[in-house]
């Protein structure tokens, strides 16, 4: 059992699938915490939630990298429709990954700037929350195509056109 796990951990497609929920689900949980900490006006809660936003958004980078490394292996396992969804998933990720990086930067700013300028805390937290929900939607959009690569049961619409 341990040998199987260790073997799987050497496969980039396995790591990609293992990590890919973090930028979406982790971000969703962090945003709920951020809203609650805003409602309770808890700066400590805001910092913890902003740290979780930062972590979740930053995790998009290894997810993206492992996805890139696994492209050829997944391509060979996919049927024609799966290949079209794989191409759509890759295109969406390449185009939209900067949104996660921008959110990580914004959350870092929302943690650091209020140390010097306390009145900036609430506007920065609100901006981070609003942009966080946008990025959450972006993550769902990327993942929507990814889920259809190998799961025929999720293919409720025709695959996107490929060039």
C-alpha cells in the first residue's frame, strides 16, 4: 500500500488531481471566514482568513505546473471528446492563472498595509473578498472543463471546438 502511494506521488497527473481542489475549495472556505471576520470586525480573524486566501491562491501555481507536466500522459488516456476538454482546460488555465497570482498579492497587501495604515484594513479586506469571489468563479470555470476530460458522466454538453 505504501509502495503504491509512493509510486502515485511520482506521477504529475496524480499530484495535479490531489492538489487541484485547494485553489477552489480552500478559497471558498477562506472567503467564508473572511466574510465572518468582517461581520464580527475581528482583525485577527481577517488576518487568518487573508492568510488562507493567500495560501489557496498561491496553490494554483503548483496545480498549474503539475497540470502542465501531466498533459501528455492525460492526452494519451483521453478519447476525442476528452482531448477537446483537455485543450479547453489547458487554455482556460493558461489564460486565467494570473488571476490567482493577483489575488495572492492583494491578500498579502491586505495583511501588510494595515500594519502601517490601520484605516486601510476594511477597504482592503472588502476588495480582497470581492476579487476572491471573482477568482473563485474563475477557478470553477477552469475546473469545469478539467472534470470532463476523463469523466464522461459530466459531459452534458458538446465539447468545445478545437483549433
